[in-house]
C-alpha cells in the first residue's frame, strides 16, 4: 500500500511497485491509510510522513496500537534529513526508510528486500543512510555531546538524585517535579519527559530544547501516546532506560493514566519502570497530586520510592541527597 497526499507520487510509486512484481493499492491520506490497512492487510506500507489530515507518525502509532504492525511491515517515505524525536516509541515497528527524492532502483531494491525476507516478524531497522539505531542517534556516544541533551549549565546541580532511585513528588501542580527534572537534564544527564501538557508549552515554559517529550493525549500528533495504551508507554520508557542507563525520567500525568485505565494497571506500570530504574541506575521522578488518590493507593504508589513533599514549604526548598 502506497500512502501519500501527492497524486503524482502515488502514481509513480504505484507503477514502480507493479513493475517490481507486486500489486499496489493506494491511500491519499492518513485516515484512508488506517481504514485500508485494517481492511486490506497489505504486506508492506510505504508511508509518507508529511500529510495534511493525519501525519505518518500518527498513522503508524495507530497501527501499532491496533496490533497491525505485528502483521504489516512499514517503510517510511520522508524528505526529512533528521527524524528527531518524532519516531519515539515507534522505532521497533519501522522496517526501513526511503528519503525523497529517491531513485527507482533504490525504492525497488528496498521493497524486494522487505517483501522477500523469510522472517515473519518485523525487525527493528535503522534509517538510511545512517547505520545507527534511533536511540544511538538520539543519545550519541557516552563521551561525546549527545543529541537530545540540553546544553550543560556551568552552575552546580541543585538537586542531587541518587542513581537507581525513584522519587514521588507530592504536589498539586508539577512545578517542583519540573524544577528538579530541568536541573538534572541541564547538568549532563539524558532525560525523557512524559507529560499531560502539550510539548510546545513545556519547552517554552521550562526552556527544554532537545529533551524528548511524550505527550499523553487522545489527540493525534507526532509525539503522543494514547493514555489507554499503557503497555506501549511502559515499553517506550523502559527501552529508553535500558539504552541510556545513567539518565532521568519524569512522569507527569499519573492521575490521567489512572482515569483512562485503572489504578492497578498504572501501579504495575510504575513498578516495572521502577525495576528498570534500579537495574540500569536511572533516576525516576513521578509527580502526584495526593488529593486524587485514597490512602491505600498512595501507600502502594509510595512503596520502595523516595518521597518529596512539595506541599510542605520547608521540605520543598531542601536539596535532595
């Protein structure tokens, strides 16, 4: 299936697919692509990224959430030179990339390579022309200045979080959590932020330019995770922790996740992430409004976690050791 909002591209690529010995079906936008993927179950989707109705990343995320990427391979057609954080959480279901403008031979070879492979399951694939995977490109080498990291401040770190520990920050709004998180990522730590607020607002308010931000939202967007797909969210966070190791993860929106799932599911997710945090010496910050949970729920969430009570002024001002 060829997906592109440009009719000329649809025609050219479809002819090339047919010339390579395969049957081509087309979709002229993201919505149509999702519908046809469900009804037609193609072997391979050639998916454009920049489309006016639903962008390619949103289409891909929808297909992943529906479990269709377990059966369908996806190759992205893109004019972008840098994928950036748009692929965050989707790197395991992208089988390849073709950058526009592409030659007929290049596209034909890639199609045959993907469709003639004997493997049944979709393998994580690295974008061309680079040979490093998404997390390698995002984080870089340990001794170099990684992409996705904020410019380091020359001032001393204000909050010293211990490696391998998780912190529950009690607060009505995620102000202290972000203050601590920003302090970490501006002192040579790779960070990942999961939040209920729009990434654009977060970047402007807290001065975060490069840190990956995942938006918990029911809306369609490039870097979002539907709150009902808690398994995908957990997997994305744990993959980040495993790859980056000495890093920091902040989760704002636990209450929103509980509303869209249930407390037990969210608690299991937190425990899984906390275990990865301990194993890979990460730092975990979770913002929680204690007014939204009962005593039992709060106690279970706090188990094996360090507590920062930002609702108590004298505690909120103390550095964390």
